[in-house]
């Protein structure tokens, strides 16, 4: 009996080891493929508990999350032959683990491929644009074109490029002065434009104010003339009514007023006794000299 227990125990142990090595799990953040005798078989294995043939098949795990590509700073020529120091990065993920394993094997191999692809695409795209446009204008369209072409190449390696961005662009020291001068000239041009637009608006506002002033003054003058005319008419009416009450008195008043205006302290007049000025004196019996 004791001789039979030993082999049975060994068989049980071997079965347990085989079962342990046959079962494996894939995490939610991972994806996997099976390798049988050095060759990949089947498709992508998703998260969960799985079984494989012990000692014949092995599991290769790949990341299913976004991965970073952070390249070294490289010098790139713009369309106007200016040197730019460009620091770029990208986000990518493994979309076809089987193709990924066959072409690049691992993350390090994929990064080497991505470095060639993204660097060449960035060089080509930035080489189509002037330096001032690359520096001062939004680069969304430029980087979107780089991402699309990089993704098309990366698909050959089971990789998808999700995003490509430029972290920083530095100018060569020989180009910095020229760029700053050009930027200053551009800002001055915009400032002159704003000033001229402001002066134009000021002249327009002044012209409107002057026109309104002229209209107000003209209306005030018209109303003043109307009021003056009405006042003169009223005065004439009052004078006429007063004149009708005592015509002789008002005749005397007008004569005296005319005399006051015509004479001063040093004035000497030689007039006939029949002159209009002497008419009321003659009526009062004053002696005006011989007839």
C-alpha cells in the first residue's frame, strides 16, 4: 500500500503544477497574445481568466492604456531656412498586439519606430511653414496633420498615434534678434492700425457733434427770431394803442427823443424857425426870433 501512495502523490503534485501553470489572468489594463513554440497564435486575449497548454504555450502581456513618447530636442529647418529647436511628445497605444509582437516585439522597439516616424513627419510639416507662423500662430492644424500621417505609418506596427504635440520651441541665438524685431514691428503695425481707427472714430464723433451743435444753434436762433418778432409786434401794438389815446403827446415824445439823439452838449445848429424841431416850441409861445 505504501509503495502505491508515493507515485499517486507525485501524480497529484504534477497535476496541480500543470493546472497552476495552465491558468493565467489578464488585467483590465492589459492585453495579451499566446506564443506556442516561439510562434504567436490566435488573436488578442482580453481581460479575464484564461487557460493555456503548460510548458508549450506562454503568454506575452502588453499595455492596453495610453503610452507616452517623449523625444529629445531636435533642430528643424523652417520654410525660410531658420533653425528651430523643437521639443515634442506624443500619446500612443497598442491596438494590434499580434502585429506589434511580430514587428517591434516590445515597447522599446516601438519607441524607436515612433521616434523615426514622428520626427520625420514633424520635420516635413514644419519645413512647409515660415518661422514666424510656427512661433506666433496656433499650431493645431499643423500638429493634426502630423498626427494623421504618423498614425497611418504606425498602423503598420500595430500602434495607433493618438496625439502629437510640441512642448517647446527655442530659437537659435542668431535668429532671436531678428524674430524679436519682426514681432516688435508687427506689434507697432497693429498699434498704428488701432490708433488710426481711433482717430477715424474720433473725427466721426466730432463731425456728428458739430452737426448737432449747428442744428441746435440754428433752431435756437429761429426760436429767438420768432420770439423777437412777436415781442416787436406786441410792442408796436402797445405803442399804437398808446398813440391813439394821446397822439399829440407821443408826437412830442418822438420829437424830443430825436432831438436828444441829434444834439449833444457842444452841438450848434442853425435851423429855420419853421423846422419840425421848433414846432412844439412855437405852440408854447416861446420867442424864437424875428419871423
